C-alpha cells in the first residue's frame, strides 16, 4: 500500500510543479497530460524504472476519462506490460491493471483480480475501491457497501471512498446524503486536480437533476465547464438541463459538441433523442440509424451501449424481439439496477408482464429514486391489472420532475380521461 501511495504522492507533487512552470505550453496541460509528461521524463531518465511505467499507465488511464477515449486504455496496458517485464507480478502494476479492466467494463474479470489483490494486501484502500466498483456494476450491492465501508474505515475521509459511498447512497435512494458526501469530496480535491473537481461537480449536478432542480444543476455544470472547458460529462448533463427546460435545440447543440469530442454510440443515441424532441425528424432518423449500426457493432463487447440499444428497439424502432435478445445477453453479464430495468422493459414490450414485474421490482427494491424506472414500473403494473399500484408509481415519477416525469404525466392524464368517459 505504501509504495503505490508514494507513487501517487510523487506524481501529484510533480504535476503541481509542472503546473507552476513558466512554460506557457505546459501550463495548458490537463492533470492527466501533466502526469504523462512527468512519467515520460522518469522513463527517459531510467528505462528500467518499473514504477515509472506504472505511473505512465495510471496517467494514461486518467486521460481516457478526461477525453472519453478508450484508446488510452490500450496505451496504458502497453505501459504496464513494460512494468511487468522489469518486475513481474509487482503489486502496483497489478492494481493498475484492475483499474484498466474496470475502465474497459470488464467487471467480472476486475472483481476476480481485485479479490486476489485484497487477499495479498488486505489493508490496501484502493483495492477496496475496485471491489466496490466491480460489485456495483455487477449488482452485488451488499458486497459493494462492505468494501466501501472498509475504504473509509482504513482511511477516514479519503476522496475515492467518499465518491463511492456517495454513489451507493444514490442507488439506495438517499440523494441528499449522496450530495453531502460529494460536497465533502469536492472540498478535499486539490486545486491542481481540475478534472477530478469537474467530475465531482458534474455528479452533483446529476443528483440535482434527479431531484428536479435544473437551476442548481446548471450552476454546477457551468462551474465544471469553466474549470475544465469542453468536458464531455458536463456537456451531456447540461443538455439534460436544457431538455428539462424545453430548450431542445440548445440541447442538440451541446450533444453535437459532446459527440464530436467523444463519438460513442450512447452519445449518439442521446443526440438522436434530442433531435426528435426538437422536431428535427429527418436528422433524428439519420442519427438513430447510425446509432443502431454503431451499437450493434459493439454489442458483444464488454464496453457496449446495450442499455440504449434496448430502449431504441422498444421505444423507437418497434422491434421488441430484438430488444429482448440484447437484454437477455446483457442480463447474463450483470444484474445492476439499470440492466434489470432495461431487461424488464424488454420483457414488457414482448408481453411478458409477470416476469417484467418481477425484474423491475428487484431493481426498485434497492431503493433507487429514478423517474424512468418508476414510469416503467407503473406501466408494467397497469398491464398486470394493478391500477392502484401502477398509478402510484406514475405519481412518484412525476414528483421527481426529471427525465421520464413528463411521460408519466401523460399516462396519468390519459387514465383520468378514460375514467371520466365511463
């Protein structure tokens, strides 16, 4: 544990030193770019320094998040292989390898490797972080909570532990508690770590949006974008603010900017949705067609856009059988609440209402407060003949006043109209 902490401490100090240089070109580098620069200088000084290659892999993986470019993960893996060639089985390299597995969405493999590292060094804080991440993505929330608790027991108030605990609170339905921990994490962030700070601000904005508070979300996102211009996560969430404000063309512009920076299938799906909302049907149709082609090409990989692809087939393309095929493939890999939700919706679209009800209830039992999930649950209950329960879920969706709330209002209004006609 100490060795990796020392690497991080040296890397942070060095990046801060680079940030304070009089070289205007280096002053414009992001935190990850500064880390890459520092690691490269260490490698140039000693090509046999395996810790320098570990630091390079770490910085490259951070760059992958900064610009949403998975090619940096491949470069990071190549750096790790050089580290292992010098020092086989070194702990810091193995731990960074787990980080890369998580970044590439290979969650089951990451969990196996993280457990091995945990057995080897039971007091390593970040290994517990990786156990948390892998278990969350696989839907093992009890195990994830245990690992996050250990992070904060071993080192109270550590930033990675705070952000992971915050996410678990959100999943359990405690949004205010999640915001509290995210604020603590933000307050602990070093001024030089602009991307980390922008990421936390974006997560806080996401939480405000989930509460139906686009005004506060917008302020946080503008702060994030001022800190880290063009940040893809912040652009996507600001677009959601614009959708809630019915400023659809502005949402389209933001999502186009994000897609240019991060041309991933899931980003194209959100752009297509926004184009449809803006009444730009031909552009939307073209974007959806490109999304389908792109998403299908990656559907069998770990890092995929299957959740969006399922919703495309159920809600836009009217191909329920195809939606269920994709959903069954994804549920075989993981059982997190979002996968359970899309699986339930695919089952619903295929007329399998009882099984859909079982899956959506499993998702909601975790405690998550999500308007789209409540709307799905409401529609499923209605098809199962449980009108009172269905209407209750739909009302819960409207109260959140976020994504999915408007559709729930329309369904409730239609039910009221039908009742009035009888």
